[in-house]
C-alpha cells in the first residue's frame, strides 16, 4: 500500500514557497532590532534594518521590500507617519506593514489602520505571535500575487483577442465591400422608366439583397430578398442568390432563358421561385431560408407580374399619390418541399411607381419600440411623393433615422424603387 509522505511524515510536508523576499526592521532600539532579526533569519527570511523612518523610506525606494515591521514611537517621523509615507510610494506589488506598539487604546489602533497598517504587535514581542502575523501577511501577499498574475493573463488574453478582432474586423470591412459590389448599379434608366436600389446592412454584412436585370422583350426584372438571420452566413447566402439572379445572361440567371435565335426571354416569376425552392432544399445544405419579391415589368404596357414569397407586400404609389399594397403573403423559400407559389398581376400607368422593401423598414422601431408598419410607410411615401431616384432613398433614410431616433438600425434596410415613365 503506497505511503502518503505528508500524512505519515509531516516533516516532509512542503509549504508553499514564501513570497516575502525581504523583511525591513525599523526601530530606534538596536537591541530590539537584533532580537527580531535573529528570529527572522532563523525562520529563513532575508532582513534589512535601520533606526529611523527617514532611512527606511530611502531603502524602500531602492529595494523591493515585501514586509515591514516598524516601531510606533521613534524620533522624527513616527510609525504611523512612516506607514502613510510608505503607502504613497509607487509600487508594482503590495507591501505588508506591521506596527509594534505598547498602545492598546482603540482610537490609536483605528488611527494605525487608517494610515495603512495591516497588523499590530504589542511589545515585548512574542516570537510565536510574530510568526503568526508574518504567516498572515504571506497569505495576503500570495493572494495579491495570484490576482496580479491573473490580471496579467487577462490583459494578455484581451490583447490577443483585440488583435484577432482587428483582423476579423478588417476581413468584414472587405466582405462589406464585396457584398456592396453585388449591386453593381444603384440606378439605371430603361427608356422613360428608372430603377433605383437601396442596400444598407445593419452590421458589416447582412442578409438583404436587391437588384434588377434586363429581361428581354422590353421587360425588366426586379427582386428584393431577405435571408433569415444576420451576419456572415446570411451574407454568403445572398452572394449565392446574387449569382443566380443578377446577371443579364440566361446561362447565369435562373429568371432568364435563351431562344434558339439568340433572343432572351423571361421565365414566369412563379416558376423561378419554385426552382429556387427546390435548389435550396435539394442542393444547398443550409439552415437558412429567405423571403423574396420577384417582379417582371413590361416597359411598354406597364403590366407587372410578380410573386410574393413571404416578403412584405409590394406597394404601388399612383401618379395621384394614392397607395395600394399588393399580394397575398405566400410561403418563404427553402422551408417546404414542393411548395407552390402563385403569381399576381398589376398594371402601371405613366407616373406610377413600385416600392419593394424588406421588413427592415416596416419593422423599424421608434424609441418606444413602436414599429413603423404599413401606415408609417404610407406616410413616408406620401411625404416624399415628389422626390425621385436616389434623392428619394436619401429622404427615406433621413425620415427613418428621425423616426427611430438613431442611425443604428436593428435590421438590414433594403428597397427597390421602379418609376414607370
């Protein structure tokens, strides 16, 4: 059976190493210093001594003193005054201070504590009591040392985290630039009509996407997408969707198909959304889903065929200022296999405009957490009915900031404005 050396032979038990490297004795009595020094050196401590507080302060400025044993009554600066001066010295670590006194009045003891003394010893000094006081000081110094070491490790860890954060932040800044580049043009004219886009992530990157594409046969495609969640993973899904919808080539855009004669035709929006639903569920391994409003507008007749898949209702602002909300809601994309998506049809007249937006606008909260809602959106559209193009979105953002009371929006803000000429 193995022998526990610490239990069977206490003389072999290892005490924690002492943190007291130097003890300073301060007493105008040389005999008192000699008696205390003998005990301290017998216990293994390095000892320095002096006969006045002024000399002791010089020693403390030059050497790292860990524990001081000072007499209370001394010529010149007394013990409490010395203790107060010692506490005022710049130090990297704590110094334990024991006052030797023949005083026993409570008021005197309180004064000693007020100036920074840690312990008191009554003269004549009992060796066992002195050793107990020093052991108490070592415990305090050991805890202080551990705390400083933990703070050092914490500071080092925080510095490393800051370095990592700065690297991630730089990457996210570049990611934001890349995401913004997915929207190659923020506005374009199509004859007498014009499309304008707004895309403002709430963080470095977001899950919203807006865009348009020429769809052949005098048509233009419009889309507004909102991917579930926020951040990098949502932004990666929007990048994938941009690769499927932004291009004007039928080889790279699911919403287009090419004819044998080289012409380009638009696929019905409901077929495009059904294709996206199959693609996400069967080919893409992601927990995200998304809502989309996909519209196909004839630049000649003003007919707009659209699919609303869980996205906020599209709004038509007529030339006379009245506003109509279209659609029936629909299911988000990427949730239910075989989901069907129905198309709706609207007709635009010259001077009408279509507003497609993510829920970051209608769900924008006021300082009292009241959402803007469709009624608030109507107010913004009517207030800015006379403003066109990019100036319209600048005005809308100014109004949203005023409503929210802050420029830091809790969700991505994105929208498409189509003005029919």
